[in-house]
């Protein structure tokens, strides 16, 4: 389980990136605060096995409405992780379970 402090997510569309070890490999994920809820995803584009954020922790478009792959321009819905535009349309980001406990979010790594 990964621990993320809620206070690190300030405002609609804010994100926080985290890293973890899985089977000896460093991977990353991120949490997005969207429409009053927290959603977490594996930081990996569905089109190619690359991270979504070219600049660290920049996952959202300028209006903070959509998750965007900085390499391919694929657009994902923050609530569902579904790709709504781009080369992987119809596929979804790998969702990670989020549990809230007071001021902490616990991210379950699959």
C-alpha cells in the first residue's frame, strides 16, 4: 500500500505522482482529485508502455478537465480512466484502488 497525504492535492484536477516497487521494478502511479473524489491510476499510456507525464506530475490539460498523454495526446476521463480520444480510444488506464482514512489516501498496488 502506498500512502498519499490528501493535503498534497489542492483543488479540482490536482494530481500527485508516486513511485513504488513491483517485482523488483520501479513503477509509478498518480492520484487525481476530480469532482470531489480521488482516483488513482498506473502511470502508463494504453497506446505504448510509456509514462503519461513528460514533465513530472503534469497529467491534466490546461483546464484540468482531462488526463492527457504528453507523448501521443491521448485524452482520458479522470473518473473512469477511459481513453476518449487518441490512438487508444476505448481502452482504459489501469485503475488502482483508493481508500480514504482521515487525511491519508491509501493506494492499493495490484
